[in-house]
C-alpha cells in the first residue's frame, strides 16, 4: 500500500464511505502479508522508500512468482519482476493477462491505472554501454527507470575501443543528471565517462568477456579502482540496482523543482 492508497482510504473514512472497522482491516495488512509458506510480502516498503517491493524471479517457481505478483497487485497498481525466464513469463501472463515481458531485459511488468510520464524538459539519466553485448543489463537499468517514472536516454555501443563514438554523444552526456555506465571486458568505459562529466556516474560491470575477465570480476575491480571521482559501483550485472539508484537521484531533484 502506497501513500496514494492510504490517502484514498482516509478520505473514504472521512466521507463515511468506509467504516473505521473496514479501514482497520485494510491497515492490518500494511506491515507485511504472509503468503502460504514461501513469502512475506513487504507492503510497507512503498511508504518507507517510495517504491513497492519488486519480485526477484530467479530461483522461484512460476507459481510462486504469480502468487506474489497477484498479491502485490491487490495493494499496488504497478508491479515488476526481474530476472524472469521466458517460461516463467509465459506462465505468469497466462494467469495475469495484462502482464508484459521483455526477453532482453528479462523484466515482467504489470501497469494498471494512470502511467507516470515525464516532460521532455525533466532531468534525465543516460544509460551507456561499452558494447552491444552489454545491452541486456543496460535495458534492465533503462526499463527500470522508465517503469518507475523517470526520464531515461540511451547511448549504446560507445566503448573505449572506439572512443570517438562516445564523444559523439557528449551533448547528451553533459546534459544528464546521472549516468549509468554498463561495461564488461576491462570495464574502462566507466572511468572514461567519470572523467568527462560532472554528474554522478553509476558503474555496472557485466559478466561479458573472455576467460581472464572472470565473469565480470575484472570489470568490477577496474570500476572500484577508478581514478575518476564521483563514481559509484553496483554488483556484476545488477542493472536493476543501478536503475533504482539513478531513479532516487532524479526523484530528489524533481522534488526541488
């Protein structure tokens, strides 16, 4: 349950459309909601953090994912699941027909009611990638931002092997309030971007690369050891985490406007 729904509930009580007893029954579900023996849904998260709980699909059965998403939809109009397989998505969509799935980003989303939109003049994030192979992680970040209602732009395949490609997008980069830099191999793109711009840069190392990249560990260590200032780093392949972090920055800026 988010702030909007609580305001609606209190208004209904005030106008006597809902009794105090009915309102109390709904509020009793606020802290968390037990779902059989496999999940305790955090209904309070949207009030604490401004974002509802997101379903991490990896390692869950299709039935568990469906059950959690259906219960979340009782309290929220927008629900997201990350790291979903095509098989999991097909099962969920059969049970929740208005669910959408992007096989590149591996995101399952359900959006009901009014969709958040941003003006073209709104502060924005840019998601950049070193190469096309980094696109799945980048799209997880970009689509997370979009789903949460933040403005996001993309600049893909602009890695250091052809630095002029990145410089060609410098106007877009210089106008951003936060940049998500997604790169595998040696992860050098994040340091380069961090040395060019004056906004926060979120490095996302990916598991893309040959053997000595150690499944993204080399890129992670490169980003952690960046000599560029203003760089923060999330875990390997964690596009979702980077997207949420960038959204929180943009949301704070929006409140000041």
